[in-house]
């Protein structure tokens, strides 16, 4: 009640322009109303801000403050969408898949204000401001409605009505922030695990996620991209349970999905492929940031090294796959440079049982191999492109993993017969433990790789027969590596029961133990091999060529029906030179047919000599590189 002799006034702060004004807040304190109005003006989010006063006894209010704001920013563009699953319940709009869609379609607005979709959903002023941007708001809603209607065979207009009703409910619910403040304070003092326990103890189960998201949104608000990254990673250090980890991983992935956030944290690498290399190394936990890079980049790398962050990893590697599977050149230096950098990038992606990035990455590598690894600029047929992509893999395990991942991609589904034929051929070749992993791989890593292959197999759409044959092979390998079967494991060439491979009539390769004992580190550029020792394997990277001083080397390729001997070469012959010239993987394997001595020609040595040749005799240099391409092309045709 007002004091005697005083009249009471109500001050309302409105935002908008012309005939359309919306009440944002109401107070009985003039100073509070004016401060709020000035903050709205300073934010630049509104076309106009007005304060009105209605005093006791007045019939109408009067305007005591009005400011028109000139919005000089460029009009915002609605982001493109390829998919957007409809939300069945209101709570679904707050979950990560929907936030990812909101982030992508409203990216221009979010980047302009430095907020995530999570923060937007709990910030009423931003929701109001977004709604007032008629062109952008309507365009974003229509974009989502169109994609969802197409995916679910609905009418876009019906879907649009659903989205507008949901937006109204979200905006109305964003008013309640009292609980979020309490939970956020506890989060800052005691950590995420404790705050989530408090939420579970004080709210109904169906609202746990809502209050957890509200708390995290408030926790992130008011900070820039780097500060958000740092704050989330600091939460990881106090997080012990999977639920807490999931909340942080989602929020982190949402930030990493934004262009402005990436530029702020990662900078602007010279080319796209340079940026992809950094993404790969960061998600692998191995990146060493330069001194001039922001500290948050090191912090992010450490987080990936010590925590399981599948959502954030998928977001970053998804950017690599999207770019790699496109048609834009990888470098500015032309096709040859693109090919070399592509092969180098693929080697960074390889893991023991496939490639980082799953089905999208495997599809992207095949598509890029199709346009880059053909001769004279021609695209490869898809079956040849798949084989060439597999040649880039260093082991059979990695090749099998790539094929399993391909079955989950659009490309793999379209060319199912091609993928199945390649997979069947590789499974048929599994006869020993070392057919999957080289001897340099530790048993623990092999077992991890086998588990990864089993997981990929479970998600693949391979035929039951192929799955059964491969499962039997993997089981036999795992048994051979298990401690209880140590005696069996000591025989590295033990045949695998359950594979469909036919036994080769050719001389088997030497045991890896024998290979270790016979293949010495080169001394003074020389290398000695005992009979039966493997010099190099088909598909592995080639960084050395060899001149035979004495002895004989068999060049062979592995096929489903055994080994195909291509040539036996002796004294004075040079082998392995093509991989040095064009940086592509070995096209065949080499094995000593007798005690052999070789001279090693390194990659650096050949590169220096080719550079001198290019400078002094460009025609001869061109002839050498052209001949190499044609020889590889001939080998592909004869496969």
C-alpha cells in the first residue's frame, strides 16, 4: 500500500517497434525500469525499447522513455538442414538431437550473440527477440517443418503448427529460473554429480532432465566460447558417473558444432585439410598446439585423451567426413598435391580395426579415392575406388573394419554387392593370427581391435553366412591370444577353424618371430633378409625402395584362392620404387626367396633426387611420374 500523500506508479518496459510492443517486465521502481531499458538498448537485440508509467488515478499510461535502435547488422540467413527428427513430447525439444537441429538452423543468431541452443531455450529475452525477427524466425520454423514433414510423410503446414505451439510453451516455461539458480549455485560449489543428486532428490523423475539442462544453461550463460569450453572441461574433472559425463559431452558437442566457436578455439588453418588434421589429432588426444594457440585447445585435447566423449568426437570427425566426401579441392596446389595430402590424412584416421569416424568417414574416403586415385584425372569405378581405399589401410583388420562401417553408409547400401564381395574375399584370406594384425602390434591391442571388429560386425548388415564365418574367425583369434591358450598362441601360423579360406599352395611367409630375427635395421643403408622373411606387405605405406645386391625377392599378391606370384627379381633389380614416387600404398608384397642383401633407398633421398631431376630435366621427370601412374593403372585393370 502507498504511503499517505503519495500515489503509486507501475512502470512497464516494452520492446518492439511501431504498433507492435511487447511487455518484457513490470516494476514499481522507476530506477529498475530505466536500468532494464538501458540494458535492452545496449544489447542491440531490439528494434525499439520503451518505458511507460501508469499512476494511480490515471486512465492511460504515458511514455517516459523510448529509444529506437538501428540494427545495422546484415540480415540473418537460415541454416540448411538435411534431417530433423520430429519431437514427440515437449521435453524432446530440450534434448541434444533437437538442440543440434536448432543450433544448425538458427546458427546465424546464436553465433551473433555467442550462445548455444541450450542457453537459448532457457533465455526468455532471446526467445522473444528471435520471435520478433519475423523473416528469420518464420524461415527457420519453415525449414524445420519442411524437412520433418518430408521425412514423415506429413503436410508442412501441419508440422509448422506443431512447432509454433511448442515454441510458445518453451517461451512460457523459460520464465521460471528460481530452481535453476539454486542448482547452478550448488554446481559451482560442489560439482555436477552433487548438483544432479540434488535435482533427483527435489524434483519429479520426469523433470530431472529439464532441470539439469536449465542448470547447465545458466552455468554457461554470460561467457564467451573459450570460457564455456574451459568451464565444461573443468566439470569433467569432478565428474564420476556416466550421466554427468553425458550432459557435459552434449554441451561440449553443441559448442563444437558452431562455426564461430571453432574459429575462436582452433583459429583459421591455411586449408581445410590442415583444419581436419587438427580435429583428428585433438579427438585422438595427441595434438600439440603451437605456442600462439589459445590455452583452451590444449585443455580440449587433454579432455579427449582422458575422457570418453563420443558425442563431441562425432561432431568434430563429422566435419572431416563432410569435407572429405565433398567435391572441393583439398589444397590449392592441384590434383597431385591433393592426392598426396589425401593419402597422408587417411593414415592419420586409421585405427587398429578401421578408421576414426565410422560409416560417414569410410564413405567419404571411398568417394575421395574415386576422384583422386584414378589415372589422368578420370574417376574410378566404384568397385575399384573401394579397393583403392582399402589399399590405404595398413592391416587386414583395418580393411575389414572399413568395409563393415561402409555397410552402414548410404554408399554401402547402394553398392551392397561390391562391399559384400570385398568383405567375403578378405574373410576368406583369414588363416592365421597375423593375417589380421602385424607382429608389431601388442596382444592387448589386438584384443581391443577384435572387440572393435565385433562391435562393427554387430551394427553391419552383412549376410548371416559372412557374419558367421567372420565371427568364428575372430573367436579363434581371441582364443589364441588368451592366456589360457598361451601354448596355441605361441604358434603364430596356426590355422583358423571356421574360415572359408582355401589353403595356399605357395610357400608360406616366415613366422613373425623369424622375421624379427632376420630383418635387421639397415646399417650404412644395407639390409639383410633371411629366406622366407617378409620385406613389405601389400597395402602398407611405402617410404623405402630397395636395390637387390644379392639373393632373390618374390613379388606376390594375396587372393582368395592363395598367392599370385607376380615376379622373382634378383641382383641389380630395384623394388618398391613406385610408392616412393607417387606416395601411394604398396600394390604387392615382397618376400625373400633366399638369403638376400639389399641397399635401402629412403623417401628423403629419392625426393631430393627427383627434385634435382625436375629442375634439370623436366621432360624425364614427367616421363617417370607418367610411367608410374600407367603401371599402377595397368595393375588395377588386371585385378
